[in-house]
């Protein structure tokens, strides 16, 4: 079974809800499992549990079939996302537009062409789906 990873904030922000909604659709279209990922930053000292994350998501979306809830702790959200995608050998990652911008800035430190989509496809064999914010 293929796997879709979607990083979200806790509690779910408006942007995280949009990104998660798209990820659920992608997982259904691909008949894939879904990993809902939240990254707790060491420097914030906050402790979110998998149960917290699951309850918050299900409060908004109801139970999600084939979903797994993961909370990782790290210094950089973007690095933790890439680690999870690589470790789980995900087929796709669905990220919000703001997260994509942050990832691009990190990639600019390492390469002249910060094309996240190409990097993930080439190095991790992973599709990247970016969800843009709703325009007001």
C-alpha cells in the first residue's frame, strides 16, 4: 500500500485543515495509507501526544480510514518532515504553501536550484503536492 505524509500544526490551523483535507483526498485517490505528522520543536518545550493530535484531527474531520498519527520532536520542522518522509518511504507528501517556502529557503543553503519537488523525487522517489492558502 502506498503512503501519503501530511505535516500539520497542533492544534490544527486554518492552513493545516486545508492541507489535511487535500491529503485525505490524495490518500483516497491513491488508495493509500495516510500519516498525519506533527513536529514538536525542542525549543518550545511543548509536549503534544499522538492522542492529542488524533483527537484534534477527528474532531474536525471525523475518523480517517487508514490514518496513522505521528508526533516527532526536533529543532527544525522541515528537517523532521524530510526525515519522516525518508524513513517511511512515503510515495507523496502534501505540504502547505508556507511550509514549501520554508523548505525552499533551506534547500537554497545547499544548492543553486531549490526545487523541492525534484529533490524529493530524485532522492526519495516521492511526489510533493503543495496546497496554497485560500485567497481572501
